């Protein structure tokens, strides 16, 4: 499968070499994927380009890594797959990319006309997969094209250029016909960059904020506006809540910070709403989905929401009955405009309820309580480095969201809405490669068994660190089932992840008890390449999942006999 097999692969002027030059012009620096016969020419052309090609062990892992490399580098990122199982393996990661608002281009292989309908190996086309794979219908892809002949390349470049230049997520797909990949292509014209959006009109917004105290509710969409959020909150002395994904955008140690809402959030949020009775909430870049709000009616204040978002479809969606003033625009630009407008007097400075996280006194014997592990992660990773920290769907992201405190944006990554296990376990490799530095993932043992790209990290020398909550079970499920009164078995055989890591060439250490935590994390943070810290976790500590379990218990059920 090397370029020596067919000399045409190396010839400049083929569709794949033209495409690769287009990807470079569009700002791509990293490509993650798994090869296959149907995409041999594309893989070869990518490898000959300035784009760093990361050849992974699973397309899902590659897609998770691409999402996180994109967030870490600020660039759109490419995922490449072969036909059939290559593309379908990537599907979970593609949907995760949509949910996260990532900027990802999927490049897959498409069976050429000669093989279609004739039982070609891994036959893949509009006839074998649902239409959404190949349509720009916004279900899977914002833009999709089947490249069967070179004449469409200019039009495709314009669409990709505009999509990736706008703020917010954009997921695209180019399905490359296997025969077309090696056809000769016309040179593509240079692309035209769109101009920036005009500043939003904030007069109604500043007017609405005049008639009483208000709070800010910060979401992940405000991540590039941390300075503006801080300036605005301090100028107005406005209390600040944040979604789980927005931790750190406003410093969690600031006296105006009231707490995290939603999944694994803080009780101080509701104490604040009760005791301080704000008139309305100014939402900055959040969809207010279930993981952020649980659609709790206590957030609906008498004056409702003023909701700032780049996507006009977002305001009013989570709380359709609440009064909502929509401001469609970028969070930073909107706050800048608000700061320049006639704003009301700042609120009086008062003592606000704040999250209380009491450090745990370490105990001599094992296993390790997750609270003690989080205290050590706070010290060695959050406060002691500038690493980005990802946390996995499972008890991991409950503990990290509830117990860790961040003071900067772009330090914390979780996927709450889609919540695919394996996202952090594989995404950490992309984050490390994308930022050309260290990235740390707190992951469950079940997730690491589902998807791990330790081997890919070793191959590419990624400074990825996995901190494994090793409890020999799907802990979140075990806890949730008990809360629902069910008894199904969530255990699985214990794995020695230190041995698992070493067997693939990564560094590793095992932690059996709390006194070993400091030495282990110090060694892990000093390591020059991939490293696994395998922590034997005490199953007795209950993760802060009560809101999620209460929501599951409260779901309406159907009476017997109604299902016809
Ligand atoms: C791909 C996928 N499958 C299933 C789930 C449902 N799920 C959420 S957490 C969880 C268990 C996680 O167990 P583990 O990774 O061991 O972490 P722990 O909760 O024990 O720390 C499962 C099965 C999911 N989020 N993603």
C-alpha cells in the first residue's frame, strides 16, 4: 500500500494532490484516521503534504482526537477513513463533533462506478448508506459532497472556506470516488475569505438589564470571550453561573462565581437563586440543554432570559415557555457593545453563596477515594501546570466537574450533551498533538477498554496522560442502577492498566493507596511521552450524580396496555 505500488500517486496534479493543497490553504495542520485500500491514494498524498498524518487504531478514536486537536490548536481538523466499516466506525465521533461544535472535515472513500451495485469489497455509496451521509442536511454534515470528477473542486473549496471561517461548529464530508482520487485535476482558484459579522444591536438588551439585578450564565460558546465576560461581570458586579463545559471561562475562585449548573453542579447555585432572587439571567453562549439545566424551572426568573448566541435557533429552545430576549451574535462582540452602551449602575457588592469543596485528609490504607484523587489532580495538573484536562463520560466527569476548580478558559474539556465513552480516552491524544504539549485525561476503566489510542500516542510521541479510575466496573451505571432500585450486574474483570500501557511502550505507574498519589502524579507530569496512572478506586464513594439519577427516576412512564 505504499506509493511505490503505483507511480501515479506521487504525480502532482491528481485530484488527491489538489485536494491536499486545498486542505493546507484552508488551514488544516492535523489529519487523524485509519487507512484502507480504497483510500490509498488519499493517504499517500496527505502523507506527502505538510499536514501531520496521525494513523490511529480506530476511526472513532481518530474522530475524537480530531475534535480535541481542533479545540487545542484553534484549527479545523481532518478525519480520514476508508469505505464501509472505516466510515461507519467514525460515525459516533462525527456526531460527537456536531454536539461539541467542533470544526471537522471527514474525508472518506466512495466506491467508483465500476464496482457499484456489483458487490464490491466494502462497497460504499448512496446505495449502501443512508442519504444523510452524502447530503448537506445538517443531520450529520453541514456540507457534504461526493467527488466523482475534478470539476467540482473550486466550488467545494469555497463552501469549506466559508463554513470553517465562521465562528462555531462546522462538520463537512468529502466522499472521494476511488477512481477519481487518481484522476488529473484542474488547478483550483485561490479562495475568498468572508468578512466578519457586523457588531450586534444591544440596545434592547441593555434596556432589559435595567429593571433589576441579573446573573450571567456562561456556556462553552463564550470560551473565546473570557476577558469580556470577566470585564462585564466585574463592571456590573453580576454573579456568574456556568455550564459544566464552561468551567474556567470565568475564574471559579472569583468572589462573583456562584457555581456550576447541571450535571454534577453545585448546590450553591440554587441557594443563590433563592436568597438573592435575580430578576433575569443573561445567558452567554449556552444551549441550556439537559446537562446544563435539567430544564429546572427555578432558572426561569420573572424577567426571563436575555440569551446571546451566534446560532439564532438556540435562544428559546430549552425553555420554550420562558420570556426570552434573543441577541444573535458573538459573545465577545456583544459584551464589548454592551460595555460601550449606557449600562445600569452595578449591583451592590454582597457575599454570595459559593461552592464548598473541603480538601480530604489522606488516609494510609487503600483503595483511593476519588475525592482524594481529585485533590491531587487539582494540585499537580490544574494548579501545577498549564495542561488541558479532559474528563470522560462516567464517574470521571462527575468528580472533575464537581470538585476541580479552574481559573482559565481552554483548560477543561468534557462532552456532556453527546457523552460518548472513549471521547476523552482518545481525545487526549489529539489534544496533546494539537497543542504540542501535555494533555491529561481522567477516564474510567470501562471507557479505556472501549477506546484507547495509547498505541497511537506511543507511535506519535504524544504527551498524553491517562489517569484511570480503576474500579473494575461501569461505576456510573452501578451507582445509577442502585439509585433506580435495579440490581443488574455492572462488574467486569479487573485490568492491570499499568501493564497494559507498558506492553504498548507507554510509561505507567500504579496507585494502590492515597499516600502514593503525589509521587505518581509528579512522575506522570514529568514524563516526556504517553503515560498511564492506574488508580485503584474505592467503590464506596458516591459520585455527585444525584440530579441525573433524580431526572431518570422522574421520567414519565406509560401505563400498562397503552403501547399500541
Ligand atoms: C459509547 C457509550 N456507551 C455507553 C454509554 C453509557 N455509559 C455512561 S457512563 C458508563 C459507564 C462508565 O464506566 P467506566 O468507564 O468504567 O467509568 P466509571 O463510571 O466506572 O468511572 C456507561 C456504560 C456511553 N456514555 N457511551
